[in-house]
C-alpha cells in the first residue's frame, strides 16, 4: 500500500545528483566554520597546554593536541577562515583584473590587444607556484601577500578566457544590430558583451578557487602564508609532518580538509559548467 508514495521519493532522489549535493553540503559546513568557528569548536585555537602536548584523539580533544598542547580540531576549524580567505581572495583578484583586461583587449584590438596578450604569454610561461614565490620574495610573507601572489599567478588564464568570450559574444548579431542602430561600440560591449561573457568566467573561477586553496596551503606549508600563531591548514601540515607516528591527526586533519575543500569546489564547478553548457545547448536549439 505504501508503494505509490515510495516511487516519487525514489524518482526525486535519482533526480538529485549525489555528488553535487554532498559537495554543496561540504561547502556549507566550510562557510559556517569560516564565519562562525565558535559554533563548531568551543576551545580557543591558540590556547597552549604543554602538560597535554601530543594527546591522542578522544575525550576533550576530538583530534588530539599538537606539540604545544593546542587542540587540533579547534585549530582545524579556525584555520578554515585563513585558508578560504586566500583562495577566495586570490580568485577574486584574478577574476576581476582578468575580466577587465580580457574585455579591454577584445574591445581595443590592435596594439593594445597585442601588448596585453604578449604580456599574458610571458606570465603563462612561468609555473603558477613559481610566479607566486617570486611575488612573495619581493613583498614578503603574510596572508595578504600570499593572496596577491596567487591571484597574479592565476591572472593569465582569466585574461585569455575573458578575451575569448568577449570576441565570441562580440560577433553576435544582436551586438552588431545595437551598433547599427546607433549605439556606441563601447556602450554595446558594456551592455551586451560583458554580461554574456561573465557566466563562463564565474564557472572557471569556481574551479580556480580549488587550485588557489591548494596553492595557499602550499605557500603556508613553506612558511610564506599566514604567520604563526594563526592556524592555517598548510602550516598545520608543516607542523605535523615530523609528528605523524606520535600524533597522526596533527597532519591528517588539515590534509583531509584541503582534499575535501578542493574536491567539493571542483564538483560544484563541474556541475555549474554542465548546467551552463546544457542551457546554452538548449538555447541553440
């Protein structure tokens, strides 16, 4: 008698992709940890207790303590803010500056386009992490400098994509019609080209955040990101690499956090990409 009620539920569950749903759930938990870490971790992240150093997981310390007696779980939760700040900030810099330069190159053409593209090619010739290390070598370590360094290293990809999208949309009939009816070329680009070129850039940015988080953790692992005693996943990995046999959670916790964050952002980005491609394909028909 309950079968008719069960069938729609099963159809609904099949209609909701499990991967994106889990990914959005992980991102929601990360948002809570970054904005309100006290809701998930009650102990202060920098409270030193040498007597309880390297305590194994369990009891009052869910993931144990580090070599200074600080609660690993609390530091892991509070470290979400710095880790995501670097990732989101760097991607925001690359998205904003890259979109502006790419659209400018597509609109200007000629010498401006050539100069911007050659500079972009030069930046693309350097590996992203190497370019970030060069910027930090000039500016010094710290959260802000690491964010800027990673943003500049990701900039060329956004410039290329923004230019390509602007050129494609700029050839559309409605853009030519707007110019033909007397609208200035730059006004037509601002009104029609920029809004229609942004969605692929936003999807690309979502995927880029995952790489930026990993790059930020890599810089922190080297001691070039947020400075102690601020907790950050990369620096926690560096602190725990020599204590893995005695306190495995000290390194495993932040490692899993970086992995889950990057995986969730990648799944969400791919899902947004599929939705965008499906909408564009439907629109062409």
